């Protein structure tokens, strides 16, 4: 397409510069100048140099010389110029008085000009010279060198030629930048910039006629050419002897055919903000087209616009502000780029070998894509402002592979950056925010690398990877987006590593619809919904992340979600640390899940999976909860410090709970209730602040080969119509009973060892029938029977914190209620002769010994003012996480 357009474009006009003044005229002018020098009156010279010189009417005030900076060497393009000057560019150079005896001058006139003529007069004379004559004057003597390098003289010359109000430095090909003169390290930046920019063509409409009509006025500027149009300048550059440098001066240049196929340099030249004053616009074709041969071309400091009359017509679909084609690598620098065309991008870089450098540009307010890189194109794109474009700020497609650094991509009316159809690219330190859709979208096998960017305040999400997208997102800050910080869906498989994902208005990372991905080493916190959400057959690898301080849960796996979740730290979340529900089967391995405000890990509504080798501790509710058909495998975990219990299985929960260590929980190590039927094998359940295992309200379960020891209450408590099977367990060293069975519960006890428990080994309440085989109940301390035999009140050994099982009574004389119980020794001693009633053999503490009855106990000592006897351990708190879904 480009070759066809190049072949059909109209031929470029070449404007020939007019001939300059002939050498003879220059010689005549020089001779006339010499004659004027000879006309200085001899008596004036004598008077000025004689004894009365101080009273001469021509004597002006002279300034003393300040210390000056060391002179710098000059460049060959302006021979003979010295560069010494004062450090303060707003004042004239000050010179020392020169004694008449210091030099042997050949003529009084020369002595007068070089020594006696005041600085102000010399500077006034020098102000009429052009640059080459000024350099020659600097070669005359040291004083002239100092004065001829005055910064104010050079600033006036500089602005007359180039218009810049600040020096434009050009230290090497392809590099231009403006400086503040007072901050520059060299004494005369105006002259230095003049030297660097001296050879060039100038596009200055209307000035070429004046320039070539006045050769005497512009004598010595043979290295400068002037043209009225950019097309003419491009043609002249190809034939001229200079370095292809074109200055485009202030103005609006419309509908010129600018096809660049040579390594020219084109830069705007104007006062103030240069790019605002130099405007190049096209209404019919791409404004700039770079073609093969423009490998080292440069365009900078101008506004480039494509503004078609019919902004939506299909015949504009290949037209752009900038079009960069195969095998060319121009530099586009400090340009303002605008397009009102609704079908073509503002900047299009396409084709193998297209590798521009676009830097410090503003690509904004365009009615299509801002920057489009496709068809194996590459390039470096740095420090650009890309905003308020109708479609994506940047598109990368079809193996395009740019390097994009430090760009500011914001307030787009679509996505910020869109990579798709095998697009790639390296994006570093970009600020991407407040775009209408995602900040960064990856689709259809695209595979970008995004490093140390900030992606925030998106009106939808931060990063959206879908339809088999890939990509590496490393060490970014992703925050304050309206939807999830990262979305991964539809068989996509990105790498999300080392990012901070925080303060989102929804979740942190959301993986759904068969999404995959490696989510590693991220800091995910403060999000309104789950830190990581996995659903609908998605199977990511989630490892080494910190997921904390969320306003919702930590990790939420639901709707058949999967995944490997390992070595993460999940803590201080408002709801559950990890939820697993609705047919999901993740593997959670070697995580630290702690300090949550509810449950540590919560399996519900047929949530399954594997929970192994984790540390789960210090939760306000249970460490693990299993309910409603959930059947996880829970292996080799340490579960401790729960303010409720260790593991709670309820509402028909299942599960294989094996080889875990469950200790130091405020309530029972394991609760089994309401028709639940888990399997517990080879667990160590110890040092609980309540019981070891509590089974009640129809709970069942197989308890096999567990070690249950050193718990504050019963090692195993079975209550309220429950029927577990206990086989080959060791229940020992408890601070209360070994096994207690009460409230119409039953059990099968086979091959258990019950020993060294304080209250005794096995206690069965009235009406309880159990199946027993090959159990060993031995060497228990039997503190209850010993206290009864010694005539002690049982409250003496239980206080109000334990519930020893024995015969208990009620006293009608003392008006005891159904909630009161009295031990057998208090009946015999304290209530002797009263109307008493045997209730049953069960768990209780003695209200008489506790001092809650009307008459004081004569056996127990000081009362504790506790009011009610409890017949069961306190029930656990069930999670209300579901209320927050």
C-alpha cells in the first residue's frame, strides 16, 4: 500500500536558493570598511592617548574586570571564536584597564580601538555584526574576544535565526533539548547552540524572498537556506551540501505531502512552547509517512495533526498523523499528535524492521487508537503522554514487540493498553489510570511483559487477561480499580509476580472461566471483596503471596474452582481466610492462615479439596469449619490458638482429618455435630482449653488411632443422640475425664487405651448404652470417686470450669430448679433431712458447693456466685460468612 502511494504521489518541488553576492562585492565592502578605519582623526587619537585623556569629552565610564571563567574550545564551523564570558548572562562582560605600555601597537588607531574605546561602544558596534564577523572580531585581541563572546550579543543573533527563547542544544545526531541558560554549566549556551545548529535549511514562509533579495544584509550565511514549504525543503536537502537539518518555523502548514525516505532532521523553531507554534496538518492523507531509507530521521518539537473533512469515511482507514513503515527507525520527539479520524490510529507503526523511537510526545484527544504497533514492528516509546483517546491508548497486535517506558496513559474512553492477536511488548514504569475499561487488556495469545507500572483507578478492572492471553506482570502497583485488580479468564495463563494489589473496590485477583496462571509473591490487601477468587473450573497456581487485611475473605474458591494454593500467608481478613464451596477442589499446601476475624478455612456446600501441611492459628472462630456435604482431605496441619475451636464439622459435613496437630484452642479441638460424619485418624489433639473432641446433636464419625491428651475437659465428650466409632485411640493425661457419654448418645468403643486422666477413664450417663470391645482403661487418677469416698463436695475438684460425671440430686426444701444440681456428699451433709430427689448420673458441677443456693455449703468453703450448672461444654460459634456473600 505504501509503495503504491509513494509511486503515485506528486513530484516534490525543489526550490533553488538565489545566488549570493559575488566575491568582488565582498572585497569592495571590505575595502570600504578599511577606508572608514583610516578616517579616525590623528589629533583625537593623540588626545585620547596623551596626558589629558582623562578630560576628553569622549571619555565614558569604564568597568573593572571581574574574574572570568576559563575559555572553552570552539567548533570548526565558526572559526576563530573564543567563548569566554561572564557567569551572569544578564550583564555585560567587565574588562580591566589596559596600560598603554603593555603592548607595542603599530598605529595609534589600532591602539585606540583595542584599548581606549569604551566597552559600551565596542558592544554597540559588535551588535551590528553577524555571527561569522563576530567570530573574526574575537580573534583580534583578548579584549575583543571577551566582548565578542558576550551572551546578550549571541542571544540576539540566535533568536533572529532560530526564534527559540531558550537555547536548543544538539550535542549529537538525533538528540535535541532546551535548557535554562542560567542553569547551564558553560558560559555562553546561546553561542554553543548556534554552533550546533548552524548548518540547516529553514522553512519560513515569506522570508525566503527577503533573504535572497538582500545578500549584503545576510553576508556570511551561505550555510543557511530558506524555503516557503516543507516539500521544497525536503527536495533541497537531498541535493544540498549540508547535514539534512530542517527548521520549520512558526506557522500552520496544511496538506503538504511529507514522505520521508532519507535520514533528514526536521525540528520546529519558534519562541515559547515550540510545539504549540509549529503545526503541520493534513486533511487528505497521512500527515507524515516514514519509508525505507529514513532509518535515522528525526522529527521533533511540532504539532502533527490529521484532520479529514469526512472523519468517518472508509477511504481514510489507512491514514494517520504518523505512519512508520518497514525498515525505518526515525526519532519522533516532543511532538503533539492529534487525529480526528474515527477509523485510523493517530500513530501507526507496522512492518518488519519498523523500529522508531517516540519520546516526550503527547498523543491525546484522538478519535480512534492513540498508538498502534503491528505486524512485527518494534520501537522504543518513552515518556509520552497518551490520554483521552476514543479507543485504546495503545494497541499492540500481530507480533508487534515494542519497548514502552515511563508513559502516562490515562483518561481513555476505552482500555488503556490493548495487546491481542500475538501482540507482545515490554512495558516498564508506566502510569496507567482512569481509563473507562481495563487499564491493561491481554487477549488471543498476546504475551506482553509489564514491569513496575502503576495501574489504578480504572472504571472497570486493572488488568484483564482473556481468550488464551498470557503475559508477565511483575512488580506493578495495581490499586483502587472499580472491579478486580486482575481478571484472568477463558483459558488464559499469565504470570502475576511481585505485585502490590490493594484497595480495590471489588476483589484483588479474579480467576474464572477455565482461567489458569501463576500468581506468585504478590502483596494483596485492603480489597473490598476476596483477595483471590477462583471459580468455574479455573486452576491457577497461587504461591508465596501475602493476602491480608481484606474487607471480605482472603481466598474464595467456588463453582468447581481448583488450583494449587501453597506457601501463602493469609491473615487479618474480615471473613474467612480461605473459602472452599460448591464442588471446588483446590489443593492448599504449606500456607500460613492466621489472625482472621472469623474462620481460618471454611468448607461448605460440597466444598472439597486437600488441606495439608498448613499452619492455621489465632482465629476468632474455628481454625477449620466443614459443613453441608463438604468432604475435604485435611492432613498434617497445625491448628491452634482458635478462640472458638480447632475444627468444627456440622450440618452433614464430612472429611478425612488425618495426621494433624490440634492444640491450644479455647474450645474443643474438634467439634462434630448435626449429622456430620468425618473420619479422624492419627491426629494429636492436646492442650486444649476445653475438651479434646466433642460430638453432639446427632454427630457421628470414625475416630481412629488418635492421641488425645492434656485437655482441660473430657478427652472425648459424646452427647445428644450422637453415635461415633472410637477405635485404637489413646486418651490420656487429661485434666478431667477420658471419655464421657451422655444425653442418650451411644458409641462403639474398640481397642482404645484410656489412662492417667484426672477424673477417671470412662463415664456413662444414665440411659447410655455403648458397644465396647478390647479397651484398656487403666491407671486413671479417679479424683471423683476419691472425693466422694472422702466425703468432699465435688465442686472442690471441679470448680465451675469442669463438669464431673456422678450422681446428682435436687433439694425441694431449698427450692432448687431444673438448672440446679447437688452432689451426693452435699445431700448427705448440707441437705440432711431435706426433701431431696435423685435426678440421674450425669455431668454437672455442684450448685451447693458453688454457693448459689440459699443455704451455704458446709463442705466446699467460699462460694463463687456462679448461677447455673451447665450439662454440656459450651457450643462452638458457627461461621456467618454466608451472610456476607
